């Protein structure tokens, strides 16, 4: 049945239904039962500045849905603050929260037979979790990003939360004064809004514009600015129209629109987490998508935006330079986008971009042209070899060299690696191996921002390699290879690496190789035993039992 008729089965289906009595308890009138029921999945919380500014936007969305002739139904979804959980046991819950958020949205939208849903989120996993939930329910839907944070400043330098992590490494290496360390810590996060570079939150929200599931310009607005409120109101109105038209999420999210989203991720130098999350999004949408598809797009789409963490600028700078629509218009004109893909407005992407200038504004260097890119090809490379026969992901921007061969420094947990870095036991040329941190082994595939930031802070960013079956923060950069599959906990080759073994990382050859003879690896494998699970009960135990490989998106269903 049409989605704008779904809720009427409950509210109108039986004239004297007890269901209607419960709606009257919420203040509904008889006339309301002819209106579509639209969910507002509200990620507001005071856990993190990423989500601390969402409630005013939720209030605006509710008012606009009512004004447009529909019934808003508000429900909450949780969030985990990646920045606050980083480097702690709590970080194991971050990726798990993506699945929990998706489950919450699917459960409420389907359980209440809503006709549509507006998902409002801030921190990293809010975006993919929200989109997965939307696609499972497959109702008309729109994603409203709460907005980015404004840059902090200290002594004339723009700051982000990543600045504080890198400051820890510099301070402990004796390269930063107490005054500067405390100044950076106090000023890195001056407002509400999600982390300000092209880290995971802004990567995913930007890609949703290209995907067609968010309004143009909405992903680079600052949370505290008035235009974010205006965009939220417009999003609510657009959603009500989509409900009336029966324009469902999977009408928009197709293989071609995912190609557009990944092209945008490549062009903007986005987070490695986009690989994991789009594998999961495609799984939810029942779209055939693999690691090889990322590599296919990487080879033809250049990096044209100079954005942190490996570049100079923040999301607000991209916004001032024309935002995601300007980048999309350049890609469209170069034949690197599918302009015929449908968007939530009911118009095609090409139609939405019709009034965007063909060239970025003069006097800025945030956005380059396709003809004069920062890098001729995309930055998220898929590496394979005996260390990762099922694939791994490397971010290869901001580096003088994209290859390293060196001795393995092996750690079975994050804290041991941190201790080694901070006590100067890691030397130029080393290749750190952080393992038993995958979806099942971690469990939860925690991000390694603390070790990577400590490496940067000690001046080793382009001098050492780091490989892991865990993940990296969108704010990480360096000679980093994550999502190594199969993971150590499942007996992947990464579990067999011994201290001092030679490892080669070579992005130009798409290679990650353990330089150990096959017969020796076979001997080690015969002696390897799977460790006992770290958790026997609760959500981490559930995730460890259910999660797929990182090469499949680490999905649970």
C-alpha cells in the first residue's frame, strides 16, 4: 500500500478501534486521523557537543511537519561520543551504537507503521546508523545533520578536537608547553556541533547530499548558525511532500547514487570509515557493493578539496567556498557523477545542481578544479596481500611516501601500543601492528585515534607505519592501514605476525605483505589458538557473535 496510507490502517481502519483512543490521549482530534504520521528520530543528548544542539532543530522539524499537514511523532535514538570514548573501553561501543541506532529507527518506524521519518543526528555513528534504519524500513525519509562545530582558535591557529589529541603526543614528547597544551584543550571545541574537519561526521553527512537523502548545502552548515534552522525547516517540508508522493528511500538510494556518494567522499578526502559504513548501507539497501567498487571509483575521481586532517581547512571553510554542491557540480561537469539520480526533493541531482556555478569562487583554495587537483586519484586505497587477503583500507593523503618496509612492533591491545609510543620505544621505520581489535575480537572495532595522534604529536607521522584490524578515526592520518581482514580473532594472518617480522605497505602496488615464508606461516597457524571471547553477556557479546567481517561492513543483520 502507499506509504502515506500505512498509518491509516491503525488510525482509521476500525471506527471504534482502541488504537484511536490512545491517539486521543496524545491530543489528536478526529481530523488528525486523515494525516500522515511522520517520525522524528531525535538524537539530542547532552553527552557530546555533537548532539547537544539538536533539540532546537527537533522542535523546528516538529513545528514544520505540523504546519505542512502531518502528525509528527518524536522518539529518541542514542549516541556514543567517539571523541570522549576514544582510548577507553567505551570506544568498543562506538560501532555497536551504529547498529543500535539502526535497530531503534527500524523498530519504531515499523512498529508504529509510520508513513515517513526525519532522522536528526550529530556524532559519527548517527549518520550511518540512521541511514541503515531508514533503508531497512524503506519509507519516505530525509536525513538532517545537526551541523558542524565552529573552529576553535589558539594563538591564531584554527583548532578541532583532533588538535587536543595530537597535543597530548607533543606534550608528552616535551615539544609543547603547559600553556599551549592547556590553551588547546580549553579552546578546541568552542560551540556545539560535530568535529569540524572532514572527519567521519562531516564525511558521512556530506555524502548524504550526494546520495540524494539530504538537502544541498545542509552538511557543512554550523550547528549554531541560523541557516541550519532554516534548512531543518525546509527538510521537514520536503519530507512531507515526499510522503504524499510515496517517494521511498530505496527509490533514491541505488547503486548509481552510492557511486555519487563515494565520488564525493574521494573528492573531499573523507574518512576511511566511509568504506565500512557504505558497505553496511548497501547491505541494508540490498545493493551489490564490495571493496573493489571503492577502488574502481578511487582510480577515476581526484581529490579536489584541501581539508583536514591531511589538508588545511575545516568544514565551515568548505561551506563558504560553495559547499558540497560546488564540489558535486565540478564532478558532474567532468562526467564523474550520475546526474539522473533521484533526490528526496523529487528532482534529479542534475536539476538540483543547475544553478550552482560551474567554477569555484575566485580567491579561495579550499576547492580546486578537477583539472588541477590536489591528488590525481582518490585517497582511500584498498590494499591486499597475505596480511589482508580479504582486503584492508589505507588513507594515502598528506604523505611524502606511500610505502614503507620495516620491522613489526606487535601489540595485542591499544594501551600497550600507547605505552610504547609515549616511552619512545617506537622508532622511524617501524611498522606497528595493533590486533585483536576487529569487529569480533575487539569487540566493536574501536578507533585508534589515541595511538595515531600520539605518533603525529611525536613527529613520526610519515616515518612509521601502523596496521590494525580495528578502525581509524576520521581525524587520523599517516601511513595507516585499517580494517585488515580476516581479523586476528578469526585467525587472519595478522594474528601470526611476530615481533621483528618484516612488513611491507605499498599503496602504489595496493599491497600489504608479511615477508615470511609460506611454510613458516603454516607452522605458526597450526600453533595458533582462538582466544576466549572478551565478553560473555550484553551488547558487546551480541555484536561479537553477530558482526560480519569488516570487508562486509561489520553488519549484524
